[in-house]
């Protein structure tokens, strides 16, 4: 069997309510040149059973049981099992549009990146959520301007060679492992690129559960530390991993997503082109 171009690596912990939506979106991909690796952190719910139920729906699916729940550890463990030239690290509560893989493959050919991310859409039709996701996209763009690249933990696509060159994620990080990863990639000469198309739906469940102000304060604090010290915080009080903290997903209407992407494109052209 030919090696896949992409290895989609999904760290999970008690994600039985959200993981199926992500896996369904992978089943619907227009291009099938990828494998899926779910790395479970010893979930106490039906996450592993749910993941294994997709064995016949996905061309290549592996379910790996991690000895501990840790985002950087689980991501690195998934990478060890990966066969693809490109590693797609995505959170279990995210969702891909059906042409995500196809667009990423085209972007690699046309732009020759080493690490990249796409724009995001919100997971609801609430105007405040759309605004917050818009700010997130702009923040990622602005990180390139200030030379402190912030590849989002929600979704980072990186070449195997770049990943290996920086020895993957730092497993000492309980928080900000994604920011640390991006900063180390930048220092090693692997610059972040942006596929300026909204191809991934960003779950705001953490903001709803813990409060937008509280979570935003955490991210702003981390951002300022990175901006002025070129390093990332390893811990953040109040940060908790795991899907057991959240309820079931409420999906946004397609019409709302199209309107959001149109506004994002218009604003992006004004700011960056």
C-alpha cells in the first residue's frame, strides 16, 4: 500500500461526544491520501470504542493508547506511528470541511511550506463567536509580522523533516506546547505559512465553559510572554485537558459559515495584501 501524504494525528481524552464529528468529516474528504491516528490518553468514557468503530469507514485508521494524558506526549506518540510526509495535528473537537485535505495538498505544491495552518470558522452562529474566531485568525497573521509565529494548537500541519529537526513537541509543557513548538520551528528557520481559507471549524467549548474573559486572559498573558521573551509558558493555572468537561457539539449552519468566510476574506485583503 502506498504511503499516505498526510498523517492526521488526534490526541483525545474523554471525547466520545466530539470525536465522531471530526472522524465523520474525515470520512467525507474529497481526497483520501491520508491516514488517521487517534492517540487516546486512557479515556474513561467510550472514546476508544467510538474511534475503532470507524475502522471500516476510513481507509487507514490506528488507535494508539497513550500511557498518560498529555497533549505534547500524545502528539509525539502519534508522530512515532505516522507514515505520512506531513503531520496534521488537530484537536478532537475540531471539524474539517470536506475539501480540507485536497486544499492542503494543493497549497503544498503551490507554496512549498514547511509548517502551515489554515483559517478557522466558529462552531456556532453566534455573532460573538464569529468575532472571536476572526480575532484569532488575525492574531495568527500578526504573529508573522512581529516574528513570533503562533501555529495554533487547534490545527498545525508540519512536514516530517521540520518536526524531526526540532524534536517534536516539548513534553515538559502542560500549557502552550503549541506556541513553544512554533517558536522553536521559527528559530530553526522553519517559517509558518497561512493557507488563507477557512477549512477548519474551531470549537469554542472551552470559552463557553470557563468563560471567555478568563480563557482570553490566559491566552493574552501567554502571547505577551512570547512577544517579549521569545519563549512560551509551560504552565497556566486553571488549564484543564479533556472532553469530559463539555457537552455535545452544536453545529453552525452552512449559510452562516459562508457569510463569515466572505467577511474574513474582505478584511484580510485590507490588512495583508
